[in-house]
C-alpha cells in the first residue's frame, strides 16, 4: 500500500468568505489521498507569518486576503473549485416584487448601483445609514463586524427593513436559514437586469512556501478556477484603482456545449458567430473563457460594459480586446459635446445644445461615503 502524503494545513476561524467551510469539505473528501493535519491559527495575519516561518505546508485564503496581505516567500500552488461569486438578496420577495420604497440595506457600492438599475424606486442604504435611520447607531457600533449580519436578519424578521444584500459567504454564516434570491448574470434571460459580481469573490487559494511541489495537490484543485483568478487579478491591475469599487468583473472557464445552448436559446448571434464557422461547425474545440466587465453611474441609469468568449489559449489577447473595448467606451461615454453653432433642418433646437458626457463617474472619488 502506498503511504499517503502528510500535509499540515493551517486554517483560521471563518471570516464570512466561505474559505473555512470549503477547505474543511475539501479535506474531508480527500482523506483517502492525503494524511491531513489541521492546525487553527487565530487570524490570517498570524497564519501567513506562521507559514513564512516554515511551520505548516498549506494555507487556505481568499483572493482578497492574498491581495491585501504581505505574502513574500509564498506562492499560490492551486485554486479550489470556485464557489458561486454572485451576491444574494435576503428578503421574502424577489427583487422585482418588492414594494416601492422598500428599505434594502447593502454595504457594497457596486451592488447598490446595480440594484438601482433594476429598481430605482427602492430605498437603498448602507447598514450604518440604516442604523441612523432607526435611531440605533449605538447598538450598531457596539457590534463586531461578523455580528452585524445577524443584527440585520433580526431587523428583517421584525419587519424594520425589507431585505439586505450580502455575499454568499456572509449569508452562510446566518444562524437560521433565510430566503435568498440570487443577483445573477441572467445568461438565459439577457433581457433581464444582470449583476456582474465584484471581482475575486468565490475563490479559495491554496498557498505554500516557494518551492512546494504544486503537482502533488492538483487532485484537489481546479485549473479553470486558477485561470479565472489570474485573469480577474490582471483585469483589476489594468483599470484605474478609483474604478475598482464600482466595477464588476467576472471570468469563468465553461464548456462550449453550455455556451452554445445558451446562445441558441437567447438568439445571441455575436456569440454564435465567434464559436461556429460558416458551416455551423465549431471553429476550435475545447473549453472557452467567458469574460465580463462593467461599471455604471451612481443612479444605475447608464452602464458601460464589455464581454467576450474566447478559447482558453487565447485568454491574454481576449482580455486585451475586452479591456480596449471597455476603456474606449468609458472615454467616449464620459466625453461632453460642445454646442453646434448651426441649426440642422428637421432637428429640434435641443440637438444643437451643449451636453455633458453620458456616463458621469464623478462620484468615484468618494464611493465609501456615497450618498444614499
């Protein structure tokens, strides 16, 4: 009998991002292949330092933690299958059926703008603004960050608010099951409002010291998720930092059969032309990368977005093309129009008047305190 490889995996208490729950399930389902030893560290900063100091073999962390923490001497050796990155609305009714002026709490600026695009009549506010609205600021500020979602759920059950928007990891932390509604990409119903999620959500990275034999853990990992993480990081690095909080980015490796099925169902000629040749045969076999990026103004009335489906081996050029299209759109849509001195026959006087740019992103410098 072949001796199983011993792996000491460092973990931390749940951070509401789904990482702890996923690594526990992964370890349990792979015990026949590895001799796992789990060691819990109080918080992620200490866990990173512990790994850097030569203690432990692997550390599971979110993509945001990898981006924000000092990780010198460490590298990503694999990415677990991606968890669903779209966010959810916790409420009794679907977003389309909420009453006008319903109070919905959301602390993510991008999701607030996307929700206004769907329902401009809702009363959207941050959790801090909601606490002020109900004169309960002292109680809110006394809560730990991880306890605030439980407080929001209590307020919803008491019918003080109608719903709140959170990530799936945060929703999973609720003590009791609550009805949720996915704010999804609406691939099969492109005419419905879609929600391109904030970047880097749903990833669980396996991190080790440089030199760790990454091939030994690939049985647990997903190459498509590895590529998607790398691409989303590259997308973020290629746009202005001021745009990060209000830009949705999503990359996914998908089977070509699924893409064709959805394109046929929604009569998406652009996707069909990119995948099929003139004789309706698949141009290049193998999986495809689907890339989407979008941003929108404060009121959710104007959106700039780009998307593309390309073979995996053409991922870099596909990303370059999407970014070029997106940045050209931003430049064109933010450009104002000077007054036209001559009146054109058959056109209204308003046509010749000076106009500001179609897409106003002037509030991006203060999105953390964006007025609700």
